[in-house]
């Protein structure tokens, strides 16, 4: 195996680094560094427009729709530089989740209508999948969509709906046929979030964020033209969506960035006059996580390079999710441990207003947002498929159990 990148790839890395250094506004980068959940709407819009103007608005999209046609390795290098510069990991619900489904299954009219404003940062999206009694067991969802003339009439409830309060559109899994096998009766429907009968109610998460929501649908009328692909194929499209970003569930770039933050904190924090990074007990913890993260990175690179593997690829992806989500918790715990009493302060939410306050500025710059980040990562081993679900997938697909 070659452990270095080609001169061309290194030149590409430096090009990305220089662009972000010269064009990413420092106050915006500072807010992304702190990790407000979710980022402010105007920050998301401004960042997307910045990257779109450079031609990097959707690196993973096909070239004909505004993508880059980069190799998987260059996408990897790009994402690494993006995180290192404290850039934003784009608008996930739209660019990374619904867009691949549209590109594969939507009509040409739907692509022309929805993809350009998504790419330009003019319209934001939210995902309406989970329900109060249908999270990991998504096939049991109850939200109904009954066809009445040229519309679907939708009734039901969604929960943990990320970014619903800032989105113009949502992509929803709805049951259009209750008389067939559960997976066969689900359809993929696009719903405008200001449609009469649709109500969004924020859920205050453990760190004080308002990114999660409940969505109630009460006789919401949706034009049939907003159905993606065929009725009854929503389960297939959802699996396609979740399979497109096979290495994203490893949270590699997040983990590497947050580990460096832990190192930064330990370099300036002192215990009895000694820098924490020089104390063997903490240095060992940091080194142990760094070794595990390096192993995770090479596992991701093997998937990106399509290395042959005797195990089912879905089982490999589940293994990445297991390790990556656990490391999210460990690296943020290292930050909180290093901060000591400073960790009791947790700014970083609400459009950044507290970040500029006189009180916040009296604390070291690496303090704001760290406790909040550690708190929200407690959910990382649950969302996107819990640890238990991932282990069941591995048992079944890798070992035939």
C-alpha cells in the first residue's frame, strides 16, 4: 500500500486549503468551530453560495448537475480540508440525502425544479422519516397518504426531524397502500413545509439546541406530481439514500477535527502548573483515541478505494458506524475532561450571540461549545441506526447469524 498521495492530489489539497483560508469569513469559521446546533440559516446560505460560486457546491453530484467529477480520494481530501478550516459540512438533508434520490429516480421536471435552488443555497430541506413508534423499525411507519383526485391527503406525525424549522421543503416517507407488505406500501413524497395543515414544533435537545423537531400533518394536501418515482417504492429509495454516503457514518472528519481540539485544549490547560498534555495519564488517553482514529481512517480509505473484502459491504459500513459514533463520544469527552471546571460554560447556540458577549470573551477561546458538543454526541450511537441495530446487521450479513 502507498501511504502518500500523488503530487497532483497534494496540489489539489493545497488549492482547497488556500481557497478556504482566503475566502471563508473568520467570524463564520469561528461559529462553525464552536459548533452551534444547528448553524444559523444565513450562515448556511452564505457558505453554500460561496462554495457554489467556486464550483464546489456539491462535489458528489454528477458534473451535468453542478458536481465536480472528482475521484473518491479527492472528495476525501476536500472534506478533510473543509473540516480543518472549520468550514460547514454542507446542507446534509438536501445536498447529501434527497438529491441523490432525485438524481436517480425523480422526473426531469422534478430535477430541474428542485436541484438548482438546492445547489445555490436558496432552498433548504428536511427529512421526514422517523415517527414516535417507527425509528429503527422504520417499516412500521403510520403516516398515511391517501390519493384524492390530483392530490395526496397526508395525515400523521414525524419526530426528530432535523432542520424542519428552517426548511422550505421536506422529503417524507408515507404509507400509500396499507394492504400490502409494509415495505411495499411506502412512497417517497416531497412536501412544502408551509403547506396548510403542517405544523412544526421544536424539540429542545439536551445541549439546548433547537435543530430537532416534531412535524404534525393534518389533512395536508400534496400534488401527486410531488411523488418521486413510483408509488410503493419509497422503501427502496430510502435504502438507496442511506447507502449513497457509505463512509459518512464513520464521522471521520468530525472525529479528526474534534481530536485536534482536545489536543489544543490540553496544550493550554494546566494542572498544578503543568500542561495537561504533559501529564502521562491524559496523554495516554489522547494517544489511544488517536490510534483508533487512524485505524478508522484507513478503513474508510479502503472502502473509498473499493478494496475487495470478503464481507458484505453493508456490514462493513455498519462497522464504520459502530466505531465512528463511539469515537465521537470519546473525543468530545476528552475535551470536557481537559477543560475541567471551564466545561461548566457551554456557549455556542442561538446564532452566536453569546460568543461575542463580554462574559464569553473572558474565558479561553477553546471553551465555548465544547460541553454542548459533548452532550449532543450522546445521541450519536442512537441516530442513523442504533448500536444494537448495527450489531444485528453485522451478525446477519457478515457471519450469517
